[in-house]
C-alpha cells in the first residue's frame, strides 16, 4: 500500500486544476493502491504505475491523458524516455511537417522551444484537443507503449520512438536533475542515483523496459512504430531525417532535396542553432509548477560517450551488463561505446 501523496505536489503539475472532482478522487484512490518507494528521499515517494515508477503529478497526468486524450486519426506521437533526445526529435518532426508553411527564417522554432510546439499529452491532456493546432498533427509523451491512451492505437496513429545508450541517458538525466528547483530537496549522491538507475527505480524507469516495449511494438508493427537511436541520428542525420519524413507521410520530393530542404532542417534543428536562440537561452517551461525549468537545460553537450566524463569504467561496464541481460533475446543492443 502506498503512503499518502503530498497534497502540494499533487496540485503542482501543469495539467490543469483537475476541475472534475470525480476524476481527481478516482485517480488519488488508485494512486494509493500502488506500490511506492522513497529511496530518493524526496518529500513524497515514487509510485509504480503500470510497471513504471514516477511521482504522483506525472502519474495523475498520465491517468488523465488515458481517460481524456482524444487523438486525431492523422496524429503522430513522439515517444521517449527523458534525456534520450526528444527535444531534437520534436524540432525535426515539427520542422518536417510544417515545411510547406514555414522556412528556416520564419519557423516558430526560432521563437518557441521545441517543447512548446508539440503538446505533451500527460501534462496538457486536461486541455483536451480543443487547444491544439490541428494543422500540426504531433503530440509527445514519456509514457510507456502499453500506457498510451487507447485512441492512439484504435485510430492506428503513427508512433516515433527515440532511445539512447543508457549510460549517456543516465548522465544527461543526472545533469538535468541537479539543475531543477526541487533538486535541493533530494538528498542523493551521484553514486546513489546510479544505483537507483541500475535497479530501475527512477522517474519513468526501468529504462530498459521502456525501450523494450517500443522495440517490440516496432518489430510487430513497423508500419506503425518507427524506432530511432540517438547515436544513429547523430552519425547519419540526413539519412534519418529523410527516414523520419517518409514514415510520417511527409517525404521530401527530389526537387526539395535538390534545393537543400533536408540540410536546412538539419541546420535549423541543430544543437548549435537551437541553443543559441533567445527563447532557448532565457525562456522557461511550465512556470510555477514542479515541472518548471529553464529551456536552456534541454541543450548541453549532445555527445555520444559523455558518460565517461563522470562514470568510472566499472560503472559503465556494470550498467552495460545489466542492460544486456535485460535485452537478451530481443535483438536490440543499446551500448554505443
Ligand atoms: P546531453 O545531456 O548528453 O548533452 P532530452 O531531449 O531528452 O531532454 O535530451 C537532452 C539531450 O539531448 C541532451 O544530451 C542534449 O544536449 C541533447 N540535445 C538537445 N537538443 C539537441 C539537438 N538539437 N541535437 C542533438 N542533441 C540535442
């Protein structure tokens, strides 16, 4: 039985005020039946919902999305575990699907964060579809495949998933966490956080289960689920940007390719371009909620193998072994180096 969730945290999300009191009561009651753990020494525990750990505001947001989010038939949903590259994926997907409306000098990506041009269903679901720009058929989630709102599946919406070497994902997550306004509330060291990652008890964890759900779905239904690795996108960006465009139904014409449309999108969405923009230097996400953060935090090094800057070779080898074992028989490998 879970311990009681902290009331101030449960109200701290940006998913609306849960005006529907019946939903609110139903979700809280459900939450209280979930397994919980507080190894992170946070004011409230992590709860395990549908196989994955998270804080109550996120889980309630996901429950709300599962109950209320109504997908459109042409929606494309961009899915990821945090810190595996969704900022880049959102920018690339948005630039792709809007390229007949905007070019690299008029794109909303010049004045808005990639996170502000694609709705995040767990945190925006309370607003329903009415507030969405339906000309942009994109939505995003950190939710696991088996927890997606059923309308995505019944409508056969396309899904794009991005993942990354777990060692780099952990490093990126650690840097991101330490810059959060709530981080001082945690009493956890880098080594302890690594232990929790290896155990799978972290926000959206276990990481490998998240990846596996989408991997299996991509094998079963390749026409529905496109599976990316961040490292592949870095190594052969042009090939994968075209692959993304083809899959989404926005293939580049030979004429567009000749005129450099692919390269322009790559340049607009590069770490260098996006991180230098005013909105991404000084703008903020979800102010006055526990999800508040500076847009700049989404852009750091973007380096494959950055785990070596803080993890020992032993830590890296240990995490590799754990993940290898978890993925064995799946045909998937995640260790990039
Ligand atoms: P690092 O922390 O390793 O630098 P997320 O999108 O899940 O928040 O992931 C953030 C990671 O993607 C960060 O990795 C960040 O630097 C990198 N990233 C963000 N925007 C990028 C872009 N346009 N191109 C390549 N990498 C990007």
